[in-house]
C-alpha cells in the first residue's frame, strides 16, 4: 500500500558495477571531446557512420531497418531507424539538447587596456557569473572567412596549449567594489572579459598604437590566417578547460562540464546506435541546439526542423503517396521522452527542495511531470495515462526510476523542450538523471544514474 524508493547502488552486484564504471569511462571521454554543439555533432556523425548509419540526404528512399541521420547547420543531428510498423502509427522520439551554458565572444571582442589584451564575452544560458572567474577556459568554435573558408579553433584542450581566464578581484581589495553586491552582480556581465595577451608587438609602425592587441592579432593571423574583421563571422565559445573527473573516494560521481544536457544526449545516442534488432516503430534520436536560451533559432526546437525531417522520412517511405495529413497523423500518434536533467536534492541547501518530491542522485532516471515554477507555467504537464504507461514499461524491464521537481513550488523553476514536442500532439514527459551544481562549470552526476538512463532509453526505443 505504501510507496518508497531505495538508492540503486544497493542492488548492484560487482559485475554490474564494472559495467556501470566502464560505460561511464566512455561517457567521460566523449564529454571531453564534445564541449560544444558543433563538436558533439561531429563526434556523433563519426560514431553513427561506424554503425552503418547513412546521411539521409544521399538517399532517395527508405525501407524497414534503414539507419539514417540528418545534420542541420552543424548544430543539430537527428538519427533514426525505420521500424516495421506503418510510419503513420507514430514514432518513438528521444529528444535531448547538446548546447550548455557558456561564454560566447562578442562580434568585436578584442581590445587593449592597461597593457593587457582582453576579449569581451556575452554569457549564453543561465549561469552564476562569478563561477566563471579565475578558472582555466578553453576557446572552441569556427571562424568563417570572407572567402567562405571555415577555420576551426580549439585552444586550451591540449596539454601544451595555453588557456584563458577572467581575472577576479582579491579579497583584500573587494570591500567597496564587490563585497556588497548581490550574488547575481558579484561579477557583472560586462566584467566577463578574458585575458588573452600580455606581451607587446615588436612592430615598428607609428599607425599601430595598441601593441598588446596587435600582438594577439599577429599570432592569430600566423596560426589561423584570420584578421580582426573575421571575428564578425565567427562562433567562438569559452568553456572550462578541465576534463571530466571521478568524484569521491568511491568514484561514484562524475564531475564535469556540460552534463546538462550531454548526459542525456550521449546516452540516447549510444542507446540508438546499439539497437540490434529492427524496432517495431520508427525510432528517432533528436539532438537539438539552443535549449539553454529558449530553444529559439533555426537549430532550436521552436523551429520547424522536426516537421522538415519527419516529412522527409515519410516522403521517402511513402513516395508519391505522401501528403501533409500523413505527417500530422504520424506526429499525433508519436511518443517522446524529453530527455533533460533534473536537480538532485542538495544536502547543503535543503531549504529549496520539497524532500518528498525531490530527485536524488543514485536513484535512477527521473520522470519529471512538470518543471515550471508556481502555477506550472511553461510546463508540459504530462498526461496521467502516459506516466502510467512508462511506469509499467520501466518496472517490467527492471529500470530504476524516480520522480522529481525543480525545487519547491514558489522557489524557482526551469524549462525543457517538452512543450515544443507536445505542440504536435506527441505524448511527452521529461526523463533524465538528477544533477548537483547544475549550470555550473563543474556539474555532478551519479554513475549509476548515467547507466540507468542509458538502459531506460534502450527500453523506450523498443517499446
């Protein structure tokens, strides 16, 4: 009659623990390789092609069992396996996002001040700005030249690379400048400027007044062939330079940058790539961009890309029999996991949680019925029937799962991509692991939850 959950580690034997730890080693390596959405797509394409997936744009028709992928502007990737059932019966979607909070360079970032060269940034997504000062940062991204040539940039990840940092004020001198500021302004947005140079150029030209800035431009031109104007057509991101690491004497937790939401993206990707048998329904792994800033733009879930690639799938299955009604029917009959993380119960800041409804690390994948703040604003609020269906599927397959909310009712809240899927009538619920230190440069996730999430996604693809 009563309902209770227990920590998942208690039911794990020695062999399964080895499996969990081994799987998480692969996740940690991927996390270090794919710190931006572009890098995630690039690595995902490599893994997909190794498993026999083909670029959908190169194929004129799809048949049962075909493995395909779509790439949208190098910042989305969609992978699908065509199932046995008629596509209008719906598909099983797992939708994650591959962007994470970070700092982006402004379009005209480089300047000189007090014999230093610095670059201006603009934060992307919800961050505590003071987290980003006085830590090593690496620079990732692309610069597109006027010629159309794309130059890839990655500085700070190799052992011999320099890194960047935002200088912070020492506690001896912060009394009148920082100490009385509110937490959100300990470091202000316009103070998030990275140090990029401290040696002046040796050029002998009276027209060049800013020798420290010029020295940086000389080096960038020498290595990458770019000049100052090229920053205008660049996408350059600053992310933590450190690698994912095990946390604790028992190594049960992974600390790293970008668990939100690459822990869901990676597990949903691997779960799809490891499908052996042709599924009954067509299955789709949709890895999206821009969730952290509202799912906007042509690579976010608010765009019509979902309709685009699904209409392409249906057309290449049905041929001349395609019509818009088939697309609408397919989507309305589909089911989805909006695979995003939730917050784990924090032992230091207990007051923000409702303990009875808070997710915990080590208790498995979290089903989140709604993530919005008071009044359930911006939430999908999954149907009771769909929640019951997932409970049954997970229980029958031995998946450890729990429920969770994003804090107390009036404490805060957050958003996911769920509502953009539900817009098409797709049955949707949020499902992913719980994190500590979410949206920080070093988030924490339980290895048990990573593996259980991967297992849950494999089951859902076959459901």
